[in-house]
C-alpha cells in the first residue's frame, strides 16, 4: 500500500503538545515476529497551551489493548496514530502493542540485525515501537524492562536490576523519544573505566559481535579522549554511571547518540591496523567524539522541533571538528573539511535540493539530514565564534548550558545567549539560518598613495522558494603580504554587512598581495580576478595554510579548465610550482599530499557550468588523466626518493604523524604507478602489513586499469570480513574506467556477498557508482538506469537509504541535453513506481521539478 500522501509541515505552525509526560515505563517481551511492548505513561495537561486534543503517533503497530487509569477504552486508530478523549487532569495511559522486528527492513524503530535486536528512533522511529507523542519537545524520564533469552539486554541510563533473561534500566535525565534505545543479543563487551574531573566513576563498554573483539581498543581510547577533551575545552562532565556503545552491521546512519547507549554502524567504530585505513581511524575517532559530545549538545539540551535540527547537529559537528584539529593537524583538517563542504554542501546549495540551514517546511524529516544542516550548520557556528572571539564564545556557551539544561530549544535560544553576553544584535546574522544558497563575494581592489582598498560585494543566487536574498554578516579574514612574502598586515577579521562595502589599509610602502578569506572564514564563493603568477606567489609564501592550499587548488583548476575548454597543454608553471612544493621537506607531508590532490571532477563540472560551458564528463576525465600522467613525468626524478622518505618504518600506529606521511606516500605511489605500470604498487601490496598500505596499493593498480591478480587475492584474504569487503566492492566501481563502470557495478550486484538490505554494502556499490563522475555520467546512460533499477528495488525495503541515494541525480540540469534526457527518463520511471515511499517521493519530486 502506498504511503500516505505527503503532508507539508511548516515551522510557523508549531504549537506545543497539549500534555506533558511525567514518566514512561516500558516493558519489552522480545520475540522476532511478535514482540509485545507494554507502555505505562503518566500524562498531565500542559499549562502552556489550551489545546487539549490527544493524538499519539503510531505506525505499523498492532494494538492489543488500551487503558486510561486502568479502565479499558477503544481509541480511534489510523495508519498514522491513535486518538481518543482523555481527562483534563493527570492520568495514566496504558497500551499493549505487538510489532514484528524481524521483518522491519526499513531499520527504523525496533528491528533485527543478524539475530540482534536494535533500535533507531531518530527522527520518527519511536512511533513504530509504541503509541507516543513522538516529537522532540516532549521530554520524560524513562524506565525500561526487557524480557528476552539474550545474554546482553541494554537500554538507556543506568542499570537498575537484572535476572535470568531480564534486565531493567532507568534514565534519570528527561529525554525525547528519539533518544530511546534498546539492544539485545549475543554480544561481547570490551570494557574499561573513566573517572570524571569531579571524581565520578563511569563504566565504559563497547559491545560487539563475537569475532570483533580485536577491533575495539582504538574506539575505547577515542571515547576516553573525547570525555577528557569535553571536560577541558567545554567544561562538560559525563552524567551517568555507565556509557555503552554497540556496533551494529545494519544501520542507516553512521551512529546515534541515544542517552548512555550509543548505537554505531559497525564501520564507524570497529578498527584494527590489519582491516582499517588511516582515514577509517580518523573517521572513527571523530564520530565517537561527535556522538559523545551530543550528550550535552543534543541530549541534555535538545531541539524543540525538527526544524531546529542544526541546533544540535551543526554545533556538534563544529565541536568534533575542533576535537580532531586539536588531536591532529589543524590546517589539514580545515582543508579537508572545506573540500568536503564544497563537494557536497555547495552542490546541494546550488541545486534543486537547496534549503536553509533551518528549513521552513518539510514533508519527510529524514530527507533533511543533509550536508546543509550538518556541515554548513557547523560553518555558521564557526563564523559566530570568529565574530565574537574565543573568550566571548566560551562565555556564551557556558550560559547556554546553564540556562537551557533539560530543555528543548530553538535557534533563537542559541543566538540569545550570544546577544546577552556580548551585547551584539544578531538579527542580521540569523539570515545564515533562514536563507538558502551559497553567497558569492566579489572583490575589487584599489592602490592609491600608500592606501590599499578592498571592496567586497555580496550576492546570493535565487534558490527554490527564495528568489530574493538580503545581505548577510560575512566574516572575512584578510592578511597582506609584501613582495618578499613577509606579512605587512597580520590577519584582520573584516565584517561585511552591506551589499557592497570597502575596507582600507593605510601606511603601506608598496602594493601588497592580499590573502583573503583565511582559514576559509565563511562558507562563500570568492570571486576575484587573479593571475596565475599571484597564485603561484601565494602557494609559495602565504603564511595561512588554507589560503596557501587554496592558491594551489586555483592553479590546478585553471590548468585543467584550459585543457578542457581550450585544448591547452598542461600548464608548465603550475607543474613547476608543484615540483618545488612537493620537494619541500619542511612542509607537513599531509599538506603536500592535499596540494597534490586534484580538484574533483564534480568541482570542475560545476565551474564549467557556472561559466556557461556544458560540462563533458569524459573531457574532464581525459584532462585529469593527462595532467596526472604529465605530473608523474615531471616528478619522475623525485618520486622514488619521496616515496622512500615517506614510508613509515616499524609497527603501524594510527597517529597523526604516521597518517600524514602515508597520505603523501600514497600520492607518490599513485604517480609512480603511471610510470612503472604498477610494479611498485604490486610490491607494496605483497609486502603490506596494514590495510592502509594494502588498500592504497590496490587502488593505485585499479586506477591504471590493472591489478586483477591483486583484486582477487584481496577478496580471498578478506572475504570473511564484512567491513573490508565493503572496501573491495567500492574500490572496483570507484576506480573503474568510465566505459567499464556501469558493467562492473552491475556484475557486483550479482555477487553472492552483495546484500541490498545492508546499507553499507548497498552504498559500497551504488554510492561508488554515483561518485565515479565520468563512469556515472557515461553517455550510454547505463549507470543512470542501473542506479534507478536498484533504487526502485530498495525503496519498499528501506526508504531512508533510497531517498538519500536519489541525490546522485541532483546536479542533472548542469549537463548537456542528451544526458539530461537520459536522466529524466529514469527520474520519471522512479516517480511512476507504484507504492513509492514518502521519503523517495519527496526527493524525486524536488529533483525533477528543478
């Protein structure tokens, strides 16, 4: 049966629920196909509203019985929930419902993963467990009893009591239903302890399936580092007696911050040198920190409604970025964050899925767990910190915790603490939350009699539903360099508040070279006429690492665009600049690796589109291949030395220094492979004693259309490790040549280890297909139809994953008419599918109507 017709929900229509929940007691009698959930809920009228309508959300629930104050009733039940008349006074609500976890392939609510019971309730999964006001502003204290023949029975909060086949948990902190969690199964605990800054003892457990015990140590240490960091930097101490993490194979998201019981996608917590790469280790460290930091920015203080999602996610992403920057290389972290922001969020901002950081309406909230909410939301926090300064930021955040602990809040509450502590009026700054799109900041300059003047003009293109944009507050960090590369003016934070605004620098002896938007101080597109000579100067001399990288990235883009548009040869000056930089052993190897990382094909396509050139994915691919081959030849004399110099000796350690060297080592191996036909990569594959080196070697071979022997060996070595197999599936598609991409992906979907019901495995193939730019957009259209086929197959089983994968089509209007026509056929085909979910219907509609 088709989902109910999508209903648009508006921020302006928010009203409080008519009743408060004083306490919740749940009893679970676990059975794979007939779990019974008994709920006893203490309701009381909400004195903050006069609306006394009583509606409880509930989906896919079999109602066995319902009572009010012990008296049986017969409520009205629909596909969306339950309603009835209730007393205008405190009362106790009791229901018994039956659910089917084993057949819950959507992985929302209570479901089973390889025999283990697991929950995922954010955003609206609790309504698939029992009837409840499933909204984040309804907060209550939960007590949970679990009955089931499983050695491990977990829920939120602290353990109260347990016996054979039962356990009881109590969470003393009020929470919304989206933070409820339950896990039951045959699990092993990797345990440790932590003592908080005030001396409180906390038991720590990382629960895994048997066989994964050897992949827990890094995650546990990352958790402890997070707890220490949050105490030291934000003054936040953990507030329960236990903190549990559970690794789950079948999980739509990366992880979930349920109070005291974090549930993680296995790929985001399990790690070992033999099976995980440097990127895996860093990602795991960051995600564990992110979910732990949610204990305060998300759990103790949560969202009033789902329009405020960025309140918890943007702030917590910003906090986990600070954490990684403190533990690893801050410049490398910042550059990588911006690469990701531009690759994902800028594309979202400039397409049919564009929406404000705080949306004003939605049909399916699951579709708004986006790069705009998370990554741009974090950038907005970063801008606010730059504008008020470090000390004022800390003072305001302390007030936020003190004023709003235990509350469900809004963006207005967040900004108000900054206004109260700094005296600033943040009305204009708030536009970052309400206006969609990426601002363009155009820069012109003037040099007259020792005064250097920069004039900034801001504008934001129209986005769906928002044709007009008002000027925003944009912090622009600027430094000035002299002709010898020395700073003649250190970094100053300019505040652009008008549509056009000028800033002057007096008393200069000669015209400086500007370094603008240092550390990427605002998520904008900077438009300024600049020469390659100036970019090369900044690449060589800029004291700001981000802008130094940015200059190299601009040179790289310009060189490739000239090859694509004009048929030019690879730019000799650019190659010479790279050659000098990569040989500079005083520079961080990770930084050098990022300078050598080419602009993404999608970035080049967007730049071509904005300059009124229909991007040809094959031409972009050919230019990039030619540039890579020429760069390898240019650096031929240096490659063996640099490869050897960045080879880390001794046992593998997932530390920042080793990872930085291995980043550059991988770049050297990729270039060497173009000269020696993969001989060095084959040797590295054979001798590698860790996954970072082995996987890098395999990728280098696949990238030059070789490595069949190594690919087969990799499979037989790791076929029993599900997470490594995800890497194997993804690599073959992601690094395939354009003409082979769709065929390889199609073949892999027929592999015995391909399981469309597992989100990790599905994304390994279909996500890699979408990310292989030239392969996905091959003029045959085979990849378009293949992805559409599988989205149609997956939607009845897992609407969330399906809807998110639809974003692969969001940039379709930037390509030529032939490709647009091929994509339009597939979009229409998906849209016409009978019984399409609400999630996918909304996404496809927004993309089609662009």
